C-alpha cells in the first residue's frame, strides 16, 4: 500500500482534479486505488462522477466523531465505498469521503479539536489504525489523499504522518513559493529523529499558461523554485487547458486519454509509480533510472546503504516476478558497487520469464565462471525465439560451441533475419574458431540458394571463402572464389586477394595472377578511407611482395604498423586479432619481405577444422 497525498498551499491549481485523474489512470492500469477526501472544510472528491458513491456513506469526519464518542476506532469498512470498475485490467476504485453530507456535517466538523485529538486522545494511533484497516479491508495498491490547502491542523496528518509521498501542486508565483518553503522543510524533517521516515516529494506546476516564454518569465520562476526548495530537477507541468468539459469535472484520463491534459496527468502518475518500489513498474523504473544515473555520471545515485536496502526491498516484494528478478540480476552484474547474484537469473527463469535476454545474460555469467558448455547451451536457448534483435543474436551466436553451430545457424532467431542481416551477422563472427564455425554454417545455405539476389550470394561467397581459409580449408575456399567460369580479371580487389591467399594455402606456393590483379586495382583506384585501414595496408604489403615489389611491400608494411590502434582483421590468420597479435603478424610479413621464405601465413600452419565445409 503506497499512500500519496495531493497538497497545495493555495487553491485554484486543480489539486482535486489531479487526484481524480491519477486515481482513474491507476485503476485503468490494473491497480486497486482508494481515494480519501481529507479536504474537510471544502470537500469535493465525490462531486466527480467517477468518484461518486452510488449510495451515501459516512467518511473521515464521521469516523473521527464516532471515535471521540466511543473512544474506540470504528470499523473502517463502513466508511468505504467501491466504485464502478475502470478499464479491462482488473483495477478497482474505492473512496472514503470527507463525511456524509448531511445537516450534521458542519457541526461534527466544528466539534473536533484536532490538537486535543493528538495530545489527549491518541490521534496519532487512531490514524495509524485507520491505515492498517485500509490494508485489511481492501488492501489497496495506492491510497490517494486530497489534503486541505495552506497550513492547517490536519495538514501534518496528510503531509507527514500518513503518506509515503506528497504531490505538491502549485502555481509558480512568489506567494506559493513563500508558503511552500515551510511545508517542504517540515516534510523533509521527517527523515530525522525520531521517525526517520523518507517521504518522496513530487513537484507539479499546475494551471500554467501554454504560451511562449520569450521573456524567460517561467524559466526564471522555475529556477527560483529549484533554488529555494532544493529541487534536483524541473517540476512536472500541467498546463492550463481550455475545455468546457472541465465545467462538468470530466476526468480526462478516463474520457479523453489521448488529450494533452491526460498525457500530462499520466506523467504525474508515472512519477508516483516510479518511486514506489512495491509496484513492479516502479521497481523496474527504479532499476533502470539508477543504472542510467550511474552510467552517465559514474557517481553514486544515492548512498550505498540506501541502494542496498532498496535492492533488498525490491527482491522481497517481487520474489516471484521473473522480469523484475532478471532486471535486478542484471543491475547487480553491471553496477560494481553491488555484489553479483547469478541465482537471480535462475529464479527469473523458474518464475516463467523466458525471454532471450535472460538466457543470454545467464550465458555471460556461465562463460565468466568457466562453464563454456553451460554458456553455449544458454546462448542457444536465447536463439529459440524469432524476432530477437540482431545485436542480441550476434552476442548469443558468438558464444556457441562448434558442435552446436548447425543448431545456431538454423535457430528461429537467425532464420527470422533477412538475408542481408544474416550475411552481416556472419561477417561479424570472425574472432575465434567457435564463431567462425557458426559463421560458415550461416553462410553455406545462402551461397547455395539460387533464388536469392546475386549481390547477396556474392557477398556471402566472399565472406564464406575467408572463413574457410581461417579454418584451413583453403582448397574449398579457392574453388568457391574461382569456379570454372570465372577468371581472375573478373574479380574485385577483395576476391582477388582472398583467392590468391587461398591458392597459396592450397598449393603451398604463390600463384601470382590474383596478386597482380590486386596491385593493378590499387593503382587504378583513387584514394579512399580503406587505404588507411591496417588490414588493407597489410594485404597490400603481401600482394606487393607476391608480385616481386619488395620496396612497395616494405612501405605498406610500415604504414600498416603505424595505422594499427586496436583490434584489426589480419590476413595472416583471417581472424580479428588484438593489436599485439596483429603486430606479430606484421613481424612475420616483414621477415618474409626480407627474404625469410619459411614465414608463411598462420592459417597454413593448422589442420583444416573438421566439418568446416559441411
């Protein structure tokens, strides 16, 4: 049960209207909501059609009056009325009015000495009992209290004793700023002794003219409120809205949900829900918001003690909610301040949350913990749903073991990609043998599918040939790049170079023609970005050496050495390698250029990977 009071220092800002719209929106979202009219001098929640009980019921004034007469807290259920259901998500709406609107209302109200109630008649315990009875009678997700304006005897009950949060509505002028300063300070003082109660504050500028702020009037007022009230962000805004429907007290979140006014009230709802850790949407919002805050500023969003307590609270409140457990586990993995807890992913799956993301996250944990087989199994599970985003597919596929490459390549997630995306996926899998094997399995059916456009098949052939070279299957790569009806003169620079390297690996000797073609194309083309790429420069060093131009080869090798900054694709291995290994390959090439004929590409020093070509 999360209690939120709607308070304003002055009237005319639409406080009750904001509460009514919030109550309806929460009920539409499937929450059980109790609206309590504590504006005892000027009650009005039940003047909204959606908050009007079918039959008149007693309310707050009657509850307190009966207590004063009997010295026993009455049964609260008699003072509550259920209203018609809202939406189709199972939400409920209840109301506790200010009191039965009879001739005795004013007399009963005037008879209550609120100071005496607290000092002599245990008023504090009375309202704590009322809260407990709310929970027992209807167990609401949200209690929304409409509080009196100004500084009043009942103000402390509504803004300090009862609520978990206070939504403060105000018009941005000096009168409201002066009046709110004391109220806000009083609420914040609850964090100290003896109660140590942290009350969330939501600041909402209301009834603001929807006009251009050319003279920065509103901007300056907002800054004044931020400075005086120590706000960490700008307040929400509910603009003045011209509609005759407001004369009938229409609740826009119910009857006109797409209107601007409804959207602005929904923003208020989102902020209230987002601070309620017992609400699953609030828990998810908190985890996302806190994680984003740390990533952006690399500083603590809150004290580590408070963060740890909030995480424990979320885990306890949502122990059976798979999505919340997954996000909680992910948060602990990503935030170095928190201890990791891999069991959260197990529990998320056991709770029925079987989205690809949870299996991928558990695969990462297992890979980190030295369980490659378990990681591969989970990565494969992540690929069993079509429509997964390509980045997730790439990460999952990159963790698959070679013996599961066929299953990965034919998984629903991979098959659901269009041909261009599948080729791009395979192109990115080139860092280690496990990835390369999966890449081959993805590309083979594309190359063999005569119904596909030739441009896609040609790109797939080129990438497949490189993967085959990487696995030691150089003969198969050479045949793929140069079938009987294709000449070297028809090849582009990439196919010509790769064919030359494949033929070298297959025969053990240099076949000059493709490397001559590479050098010719390089000389005929104007300068491009690729000419500063380490891989391109490395390839040109090999091509020039193969054609006998050792001077140009040495120049390209030196340029490649100067260009490498991080990982790069190396033609010496046909794999993406870190900078230090790329440098080792350049050392080999430099020695080769210098006359050391024993220096051959590393892919020629391995046995062909079993089953590399299927």
